[in-house]
């Protein structure tokens, strides 16, 4: 790797119960082509994470520690949202009634025993929201990343000391009357979010 080149880890998730189609998995396939000629000295590394509690340690933590990125932007889907949500914090909670893609639930109701109640995102949330808005996407700041693997992934990344944020995108629209943004809008917003992240690292 060239000296001075910044590395940004970008992740999406595989499908899981309730989300048989995960648009962030598609993002991880499409974004490398969109950003290949626009990196400006930034190295983007794209990965699809397993939507499992065991994957938290076996895959995601290992990836962070081996890559040692300068920043991490996580993407995930939330079927209950109708906008792109820039998550400003992660909470020390794990829901125990919703199984993961392997049919398992977390072992305990907190992510880290005895730790703080929440951790704040460390990439510029307002600037990234504005970047999404500039792509014509509905976008807002959010203080609730949930209590599922999206929240846990942000919690872990922040705990490891990496500048990080989580971006929730809505499920894809079903029919012409569905007001959720279509995939092209989500992809364009993701491109602008990542370019703004790279700009902030220079």
C-alpha cells in the first residue's frame, strides 16, 4: 500500500429473518465499480458480513483487527424505516427474542458486561447525512441503531477505537405507491457518503 493512503472499511450484511433481500449486500457488489475511479488516494475495502451473533467475533472482529482501517462505514437494512438513517450512537443492549440468520439469539441482554450504556459514533454524522441528501435521498440523523446485530457491530467497532458510523437503509419499495427510495437512490447516497468520509480523512 502506498504511504499516506487511507483505508476505509465498508460493510454490508447478508440476508436474515425478516429481510430475505438485503440491499446492503448488493451495495457491496456495486460500490467498488462506482468508486474505483474516484478514490483520490483512498483505499476502499468492501465486505459482506454474516448476520449471525457468532460472526461478530469469528468474522467481523477478525476483519477489523487484520485490516486496521482508518475509518469504518457500516451499512445495514431496517425494514421499519422509510429513510436513510445515520446512526449517531450504539447502545449496550442485545435483543434476545429475535433470532439471527442461524436461528440463534445472543447469550445475554448486554453486549459488554459492566460497560457504558452507549457509545457515540465518531465519524461526522451531520456531514454524512447532508451527503446523502445531496444525492436526492431522504436522510435523517438517528439515535437508535436498534438492539440487533447492526447496533452490536457499531458498538464493537467503536469499542476497538476505530472512527466509525452505521448507516441504516430502508427495505426496497414494493410497488409504485411505496414511498421508500429505490435502490439507485440508495446507491447514489452511499457513494456520496463514502466520498465525504474519504474527504474528511485527508
